[in-house]
């Protein structure tokens, strides 16, 4: 993370870190043990991008010697880079942009299509939704020099990713169950970072998604202790989150 932070220190207004790395940093700040991830999920802020940022980004990819470079087709534009030759670089970087062309590829860049048997991140399609994109923009905070999504904003994003992946899997699409479980577990972990007195106003579409998640995700009698959240029932978690996000009647 230090390598990434230092390289992009002048561009904190151009991107937001989401996903596991953001959860990791928030939990670490709170002194709570969490799985350590070597992957970075980055959302590009359309309004703030310029050619200079694009050049700086490709400098980072080249410097890391990333062996695998892939790009999705269509919107949203999704890049995945992994297996750097330099072990001090993040193992995987996934980059989300609402439209193609925001990052200009140098003429000598070699990048292939995303393999058909590899999944596009559950967070990717969410960035096409105006409500969620604006929600991400409004929820960024800086932790140790890195702009990332705060806990109260990560929870609805994780909930929507769980809904999307669960529905895709039900339709027979290739979705790994571990990815679905990860988003659900992260919501429970992040609950620890949210004050019961906090109140977060959501757009109607996001509130409906979060309410649906809380209704569907824990029907198996989920035990928060399995992800390290002790002395708490799943009923405590769902009740508190419904109050924080004002979901009564949704």
C-alpha cells in the first residue's frame, strides 16, 4: 500500500479505494484484526481525471512489471493487472471507470481482453449507477494518505455487490461462492466501525438495496462470531444498521 500511496500522492482527488483494501485500512485504524489483502479496487473519478494521471498510472504498472494485463469490453470499463515482478507492488489492481477512454493507453502498451473464465468484480457494474457513483464520491475520506471509502459508505456498496453476485449465480453465471460470502462478512465486520448514533441518508434505490440485503443475506442464522465479531447476534447487526440508515418502512 505504501508504494501505491506514495506514487499517487499528488492525485488524491482522482480516485477512491474501495473493496478489501479499504476495509483493511479502516479496521487497522480501529485496532481490529482483519484479513490482509494484497489487492486494490480503485474507482476513477470522472470529473477529476486528466492525461497526467493516466501517464502516472501506466508508469506504476510498468514499474511493477505486471505480468498479466486485461481489460473488459463495454461499460463500465474494467482493468485488471496482477502478478507484478516486483513483490513490493500490490499483487492485483482492479480499476473501474464509468466509460472507456478515461485512461489513455501508451502506444507500446500490450493489454489483452479479460479471459472469459475470469469474473468481473462484483463492484464493477455498480459504478454505472448514478446514485451509487455519487454515493462513492461523497463518502471518500483520507486514511494514511490514501483516499478510500468510509465504513458507512462501504456497507451499502458491499450489500449491493452481494445482491448482484447472488442473483447472477442463481441465473447460472460463473460466480465463486467465496466472493459472495466475502461481501456478506465484510458488512458484519464493518458494522463494528459504525456508531449507533450515526444517521446516514440514502437515495431511495440504495436504501431499497440495503433493506433487501438485510432481509435476504442472513436467513441461515449467520453467527457474527465466525468473522471475529463477538458478543453480538446477527439480529443486533441488522437492527442497528436499519436504524443508522433509516430503513424503517423501506
